[in-house]
C-alpha cells in the first residue's frame, strides 16, 4: 500500500490552560484534497501550524510519506515538501511579486541570479497551473485573488508537494473562488496533496475526497465525502442539529431610517468609486448589497460609517448627516446610533495586540457605563466583555487574551458582539460571516434578524450571494460604483443577480 502523504499520531498542544489539540491522529492520502472542518477555536489552524512548524506539539509524531519527520520550524516543513497558504497572507506589501517569491529562498548573497531564476520558474508554473500573475507588480497594487496566487506560487517555487490552505476563499469573490478550485483540481491531478481548511460545507462537498471533523480540540470523525451530507457534517461539527438556512418571518418595513441621495465618492487618486447613487433602508428591514468586490461597496460603507468623505445627501431618521468636516467622523456616527461591523476585522475592527476587553470598548469607551469619575472603569469593561463572550460563544472566553490569539471567526464574533449589543438604529455590516464556522453563522444570522425584528435598519454587504438571498429582504446590486438594480430577495435568484453584477442592466438581466 502507498504510504500516507501525511500521518499525524497522537498530536497534543496546549496554550496555558487551553488545550487546543487533544491526542489527534489523522492520515491524508497522496494526490487527494482532504478537508478539515470544525467550529472556530476547534483547533484546526493550530494542528496545521504544528505540521508547518509554526508551533511545536507537546507530544505526538509527524510522518511524511512514511517517514517520521521532525518539524521544529517552517524551514524544516518547507524542506519536507510542505507549503502553507494562511488565511491572512504573509506577504510584504511594498515588495513585488517576484521579490516575495524568492524571500527566504535566495540563492546566495546576490539577488540578481535569484530573481532571474524565479522569473523563469514563475513563467513555467503559471503555464502549468494557470497561475498567471505579473511578476513585477507590487503586492499592494494587486487584488486579494492575485495575492493568493502569489502565496501558492511561493509554495510551489519551494518544491512543495503538500499544500495546506487555511480558509482560502474567505476573501475571494465567487469567480475568484471558482478559479482557485480549478487550480487545486489541476494540482491534485499532478499528484499534489492538498489539505483544505474551510467552514463552507458546499466547498467540502464539491471539491474534497475525504473530510475530517474537529470539535473542541479533538478529531471526531473522518469520512469519505461521497458518503456524507452537509447536514451530517454540520451536526458532527457542532454536536447538535444545525439549521442551514435563515429562519425568519417576512419583514414589515416601517419609516425610512437611512436615506441616500446622489451620493458620490472619489478616492485619493481622483477615481470615482461611488457614482451618484440613491438608496433607502427602512426600519425593520435588511437591505443587502451584492456585487463583485471593488465595485464601490466598501467605499459606500466607509462613508456611511464615517471613515471617508463623500458628496451628496445622507439622512438618518430624517436628519442630515455631514459627509465632510466636523461631525462626519466615526465617533459622530456612533453618537447618531450607527453601528458598523467593517469588512476587514483585522485592519478596521480590532487592534490585534490589544486585549479582548480593550477591543470591546473601542469606539464606545466614552459610554457612561465604562466611566468611573475621570477614569475608565476597567473592571466594568471586563465584566461586560465576559458577558458578551458568553452570549456570542467566543472561544476561549478570556477577556485578557490578545485579539491576535483568537481564531479569525472568534475575532469576528468580538466585533459583531460589540456593535450589535449597542442597540443601534442603523447597523452597517460588511462580510458578517467571513471565516466563521457553521454554528456561528447560524448564531450571527439570528442576531441580525432579531435586530431587524426589533425595528432596526440593516445594510448588509456580502460577496456570498447565498447569504444575501437568504438574509436580505431587498437586494441592490452595485457595479462600477452604480446601482444596477434592486429586487425583492424572494423575487430574484443567483443567475439574475450575477448578470446585474456583471453590468447587465434592467430587462436584459
């Protein structure tokens, strides 16, 4: 019999009192796509970080292609033929693609020969695996889909035949995700072994050969994908039956809460990102904004949240909100009862080196319940954080843990809890379930619907059309900074919205 490409035996890892991995064993066959799923904080990323040498296991063995292998660091993992593409890319943004490819893999002290060799290799890899990318483009000048290609190319350039991908589609558009899986199919056909960590059951069912399920640091099951179902996998992940659709009654919209008229946004380079749009969001409804990333949705949310200036008219509860100058900042928006869950939790929603209890206060640290005379009441803040962590099932429920030490999904829960629990009149929420597990998705969706049913207005931006269609009451589609059309969510479908997203307007869509 062919030896497994990877075999982990009895892997355990603890961080202080938190047992991240408990006696985990797993076998991955060569030339397959092996999925690993589980709730946020289940230990998936920790396990793969041990395999890649980021962490050292407290006990257990790693076997690669039938040989016991010590992996004390990432260099040893690379030497063993293992590459990893992290959920948040490890790229130097002001370096070119080519410079990032050779970083840490230079041939000697002179860069010119290394760059020349990498350029040739990059051309060959691009042709073989459809990984075309401009080698001279700077990382901060290309989109996230291209950045992910660079991460894959980095691994292939280092001769990886085992590739670990951690939540690879969390920041991709549907088209970019489809392209990624075409690339992974090609890599599998070439004999590469791929480990896919994802929360998306559709991806598991469509693209993997085998799937392992983790829960609370333990491996609960490994099954052939063809012999299971999304419902069964969800139950294995969470330990209970999970509702895989949004359970809500029809909306009963009330008065207009947010009114946008002829709003335009021009970026720092003078490029129009939002072009003369009109929108209304009423009390007791969810308006979903669909569109391929980069078509103005982010700029729209930033203007509404006080992070960017614009031109036009915005009214909240009938009162104009300034779009520039005094009163147009995020603090003024919060004072007007606007809550904002930004699309990028790490750059805009959290300070990664700060404690969870400090992050829960951000933007609301002037609130009276957090004050004790002229000082902040840190004890009250920590108690409030503990309550929010309990309600939103943040794992581990430790207010003193730095934000960077939570999994991506638990980071998202901290941001969502902070904003939703302020009881806003208007909730701006971007990519609410990006990188979030199936149980937490169900919970976050429930919180959003409950807020709607309390008569609040919600503006939702998501690249997940399935999420838009199941959560929103109305859908507006943005293309090239314009609103291409609006539809009641129950009177449209992914095909029609896809045409609008591609710029096909009106009756043609």
